[in-house]
């Protein structure tokens, strides 16, 4: 049995920019609470949460990790998340499992791209948000200016709940403590501002406060939590994870003031499918039927597939039968695990607010709902929204015979990370691995080589060019073959005409009088379509044209399917030579977010890539969103270039828009390359 109740649980995700010190802060919280004897370090590679060998090599979190500790009768369930934007999928999933987001800010770097992004994402999910300024004792730190910047960026509801004191060697509480000394600002004024902000959410409390002039902060847990939940208050804590300054005070804040599972905003579940699905809220009651959400999947080389979940309702017990989403067949919970970094501890049960894992259940997938209610067998959450992975690498086995093994491993990576995609490009006959950026792809390739001992070779994906025609033309072929026995005969007259962009291909039969018997028309079409796979100009698929077969001849004995296939193919090639073939390239719609000061640089770079700006709009906090179009062929290195121009503050989204004719010099280059290949063959 659990030694704590639901009311004692706090679920917390530490999020923020890379190098803000999230992993070290969790080490400090675990050490101060007694969960570990001494702090690990990134340099030694012995922290609880960065337990993957590649994380030790990179010295950064690359995936989310779980830990837990106890403090002041509270059970703290913690999730450490990566800070690089390339791994944002792990962070988005973690936010779905908690009531509280601890947004960690590097005191030296100030507000960075991921700071804003995490504040927005946590706010959209209705989470309680706490800002934690870490590294307060570092050199060249201007804490008063940073406090002002945070309030300007995120609103007047950002209020310090403690302040640095004695040269940032400790912090002084500003909520329960009405006075004291700090390195800057007034503890008394900070205390007053907090009380004023909290009582505003309760009219009766506000009236009593105005009448009495003072309220004991110990009475304010419920309104404090409500102010957090409604976004009316964003407490700001100061801490140094390295020195320990403020770590104990942060534990106190989480234990005494952070919401428990019954106080946060519960997720919205759905029963049923489609338009008939009925929404309902989970209730953190251990006595009700089980509802748990799988927010992470891991493939452990020793344990196998792990489904890591948050219990939202009911008591999940070892050996019980559970269903996955809309599955009809239950699975037995053979091993119920609680995670502390890479350590898996067997437990007998988990209650609402707990994180846990089950192993070796192949049916479990990311974002699935586990439940034990057989009469509610179509339970699900609204699918989490993840950014589309834009950067890709064509990947293939370096050694013959590894193809099947690589396919299996790649699908494991897909199961673990919602921001990884695998596309097979039929046009270019390439398997393309897609991720969020260079670092993300490099990590995935390192996983293949270090964890799975697989060698692959990669290259930028080939651009899926197309060919089309610009004018009407006619083609003719008489296929006649006599070899002593039965011969082959088929004659075809056809016409090709251009269609509007995006129309694809149309085949029309207007043959009259049976000059080509109807049973051979499909053979003619098959011959025509065989030409469409590899156009005559540059070897790319041909589209946006109509082929009309209008005349021909047949022979009562020698006409066969193969004869009309050959005649159709050669007649099509004949027509295309006179139809003014051109090469088309894919054009993408692009949305680019950038600081206002970099608008000119981004516009110039886009123009240099044969792109065009269609418009722009202002965003919050000095950012601009640029709308444009650009050829896909010009975007190979765009992610890295954008990071360079905007110092890591920019981002972009791509979506295929249409195909357009390539410039004459590009067409000449592509046609020349194809001709050289043909001559070589």
C-alpha cells in the first residue's frame, strides 16, 4: 500500500531552455530531501535523470526522465525534460502528465526562446506555472533587471515569492515571512504584493482583507492554488542548484503551496468515437475505475518495451487486467514499476497522481489511455499536438542484409518519440528519416550506431521534381514483330494535352469502330503509364496531362496485349518529344517566426533562396511572423541558417503548396545530368 494519500502528491515538470540547470536542480532537490545521498554532476555523468549514455556524452538531456522524493509529508513526482527545441516532443508529452510546470530560467542568459515557448505551452494546458531563476550566484548576473524583464514578458502576475539575500548565498521567503533583508527590493513590499494578488480571486476573502487589513498567509492555501490554476499568479523563485541556495525553500513551496491532483485542472477524456464521443473529466478518486495516460514509451534493451503513464483515476494494481484505449482484449499487469531515473522499483499499486510503468505490453502506444472499464471500451484523450518534423535525411543500410534490422530499429525510434517520422518517397525510392533539426537527427543516428550497432549511410533527400507538358502534341506508333511463328501487331494514334497544375493524369478513349478492340485499350493505357514514371526530359514522373487515344489498327491473329503496350509506350514517347516538356519543382509555404530586429536579414535570405515574402504579422514580445513561399530545393540547410541569423530565437513551419516550373538554368542542369546518366548506361 502507498504510504501517502492523493492529497500529498505533487506532479511537477521542470521545463525551460538548455543550460538553465534543470537536471542539476532535480539533483539538488533529491539530495536535500534525502532521496539520494549526494548530488551527481553532468561532468561526471552520474546524475539520476541523465542516465542515457548519449546524454552523458552530449552533457545535455535528450529525453524526459522521472524521479521522485518526499518532503514535509508531500510526495513530489518530478519530470526532467530536454531544453533543446529539437526535443520539444518529449517536453510537450511531459506537460500532459503534471499539474505544475516549473519553468527554469538561467540567471546569466535571461529569457530565451524556450522560456517563452514553455510558458505559452503550460498556459495553454491550464497548468500552474512557477518561474525558477537558477544560477543566481553566477558571475555577471543582474537579478533586478531579470525580474523586471520577466514581469514585462509574462505580466504583472509574476511576483517573487522569495528574494536572494547575503550575496545570493541564501534566499528569504516573501509569502509566509512579512519582513526581512534581501540583496535587492523589499521583502515587505513583495509580501504585500503576493497577499494582494492571492486574495483577489476570492470576493469574501477580499472583503475580510480590506476590513481587517491583514490575513494570515497560512489560511491562503486554497486561494493561492486557485490563483495558480487560473493564471492569476505566477510565483518567481530564486535558487542556485550548485550551491544549494534556495533549494530547501523551493521544496517547501512545492510541498506547501503547489496543487495536488484534486486541485489542478483535470484532463478532458472522451468516451466513444467521432462526433458521438462524450467528454468527461477524470476524478482523482482511488476507489473509481482506473484511467491512466501513457505519456512516454521507452524501448529498454533489458526490460523491453515500457509504457510510462500517469494515473488520473482509480488504483492501478499489480496483476489486474487493463485495456488499452478501444482494445477489446485486456492485458495483465505482470510488473508494476516506479521509476527513479534508470532504476525500476517494483510496487504493488499506484494511486491518482502517481507515475508508473508496465513492461512488455506491445499493444501500448504513446498517448494511449489505460483503463479497466469494460463497458467504456473506447476511452481516449484529445491527441496531443506536436510540431511537424521538418528536417530529413535519406537513410539506407551500409551493409547488405541489414535492411530488415534497420527498419525494425527505426520503428522503435518512432514508438519512443512523437516528433520522429519515417517517409518512403516512391518518387525518389528513398527512406527519409525526419526530425526536428540537426541535433535531433544526429542523436537518432547515434542511437542506431551506439545502442543498436547498426551502420547506415545518409544523404540529403532528393527533391521530388516532376515533369509536365506545355502544348498539345500527337504521337503514333505501329508495333509490328514477326519471328516465324505468331507475330505481334498493334498500332496506336494518341494526343497529349496539358492540364492545370495539380490535375494529375487523365486517360481518355475515343476510339470508334473497334479499330482497337476494347480488350486492348487497358494495354494501351498500361504502356502510356509506363512512360509517366520517367519523363523524357530529366527522368522525373510526368503529371498534369491528358492522353486521348483516338485511332489505331489491329490484326485478328497477331494483336496481343504486349503489342498494344509497346505501341502505347512508343506513341506516348513520340508525343512527349513535341509537347514542350518542362521540369516542375515543389514549392513550400513557409511561416517564419523571428525577432523584429532580424526581419530584414530573414527577408534577404529568403529572397536569395528564390523565395518570396507574402506578408507578415506582429506577435507578442517583439516577435514577427513572416509568411512566404520558397522552393523545397533551396531549404536543405535552412534550419541551421535560421538559428544562426536569429541566435536560436527563430523557428519555422513548412507545408507543401504547389508545383511550379523551375528556372531555365535549373532545367538545363537537371536535363544535362539525366542525359549524362543515360549515355553512361
